[in-house]
C-alpha cells in the first residue's frame, strides 16, 4: 500500500477574526478548529502528520502534542511557502501527501479517504477536492476537459463570463504525489500582486509538465467551509452542532430540542438518555444509559453513571455514580466523587469532596474538602468550614452520621460512625462514633421582656 502523509496549514494569524487568539485555535463545539482536522486525519491510515505553525506556535503545539509533528513558517509568504516548510520531514519520502487547511473544521475523514483513493486510482500527480456551490462567487472555478480531468483552476476575478457560470469550486484541499509536490514547490514564483507563493500554482506547473491532474467532488459543500471570520465560525458551529446531535439521536439518545442542545465533539452518551433544552455538555464527558439531563444543565469533563438525573445544575471535572439525583440548582465543582444513590439537592455546592453511597445533602449546603461516608444525612444549611484564610482543611464524616440543620463543621475535624450532630451546632472538635454532639449556647427565655422594653420607651 502507498505510504500516506498529511500537511496541515495552520500558520496564518487570521486578522479577519479580529482576535487575540490564534485563528485555528478558535473552538467549534468546544474543540479548536485545527484539532478537529487532525483528529479526522488521524482516523485515516496516515504515516506522518506535519502541522505548519507560525503565529501562536507554542499554543498550537500544546493542543496537538503527540498527534502531529511540526514545521515552523516564520514568515507567512503564501500557502506554497507554508507547505515547503515540511520538506525537512517529508521531502525525501515516496507516497501520497494530503494537504488540508487547519481552518476547515467540518471536513470528514470519509471525504479525505475518498479523495485519497480517487487520487491513487487515477494515478494522478495531483488531485483537487472540489465541491458544487449554488453561489460560487469568490471561489476559484475548476475547469475540466472532456475526459473529466482538470484543465485549470481559474480565480473568480480572472474568470470569463462562461467560466463564472461553472459551479464546481476549488476547496483548497489537495492530494499530491509527494516527490512531485516538493519538486514543483521549488519552481513556484511569487510574481503576483501579493508577492506570495501560492499552492495552486503547483497544479499549473504539473499540467505544463504533462502530468495528470484529477479532481474529486464531495457531495457536501458545508464540509469545505473555511473559517476566516466570526460569521463563518458561527456557521461552522451550527453545522457541527447539528452533525453531533444527529449522531447521538441516531444512536438512541433523545434530544427534546436539538436546536437548543449543545454537545461537544468528544462526548459519549448511552442509549435512552434524555437531554432537555438549554443543556451544555462538553469536554471529556461520558454519560451512561437512562440518564436525564436538564433543562439548562452544564456538564464538563464528567463521568455520569446510569439512571442518574441532573436537573438545572452545573458539574465540572467530577465523577457521578449511578441512580444519583442532582439539583435543581446544584453545583458540583472539580475533583468531586459522587457515589451511587446519592442525593444532592437544590442550592447545594460540592467541591473536592467524596460522597459515599446513599448519602444526602438535600438543600442549602456547602461541602468542600470533605470525605463523606455512606448513608450520611446532611441537614439543611450544613457547612464544612474548610478555609482559615490561608489553608484548606479536611472534614471527615464516617458512615451513618446524621448532621442537623444549620451545623458548621470547622475543619480539620472528624465525625465518627453513627454520630448525631444537634441542629445549630458549631463543631470544632472530633466527635466519637454514636455520640450526640451539641455545640450551641443554652436557650434563655426572658419573660415579659417586650412589655418592659415598651415601658422604657
């Protein structure tokens, strides 16, 4: 089988984005555009991926670390100049090279594979990925001869009236014979208005050499969208969102309102899960079967077990077990581990804590830096006082503890198995197992106090 390589063009600053963020790092459904491209290419049988970086190169490298090699384009002198930066890695190799722009996040692995197969079958030196556009204004037109081979690419501004009526456009994605590519790149001139070296000029050079130049037309024009400004970024977001949502629905997930449900590209969701409108599920999140999410819930980098319900709540970077009830209006902060059959009710905040099986914090509590055992009941208004202004401290609550309402557990402190904490207590010392701890002032009733107060007035 022919060796395959890929070059991703990701060096442009993207001035039309009007952003401090490097263009190809702008996210689409929670993932940088260039990472979408690399991940799709990685599905293919590719021997080596080289990403051409320039502005913001260190940030791009950090996102693609382990997925790609890199070559630096110090000056942005055009697409041909960008590709030739990969010569030190690929220049002496035999095989097929795929060239893709890093700002085309919608391109699919299936389309690139079809392009590669068409290129190899036609024994062409270059193959252009084309698309049909109802309104091709601004795009280069692909002019074919009677045999279906590419005769030339004509830019819109240079096209005749007849050529402008052609609706097959150049998408900017190509396959090349690797040796022919790098030989031709050295012959590309910058004798043009912009003074840049353009990759399409390689096509013209190969044609003049009598080489076969082919084209493969994708059936999905949306895949080829290049993102150059915020308007195109929003279009890419909508298309990707629709694609992701349709995939989950076809796999057995119910989205009550797909137009108002936002799911990241790497999220996994089990069958018979129901997602209500306004929910945002992102990052490395894995949701089990028969789960109910939303409405208006935000889940990021979480693992959620089967038959759990999360209503109108936020959960980040945490593990949530099976048959758990969360919300409404709860907040599960990072590094929390919620075990099976737990109830986290309204206006409860959990941070960097473990909650054992069957435990409950039903309303109005803050539990931070805590180890909570199994079958613990935390009454309304229970607080772990974990911060002294300089350091955080651990609260440990063993199994079967009952904490009364409005109790403060001042860390570091341990509550033994089966203990009771009286409502309204502020606990500053360890409580033995099966003890009742009362830490509040004795009630004093001053009879006739109001009458005496009125007499003084």
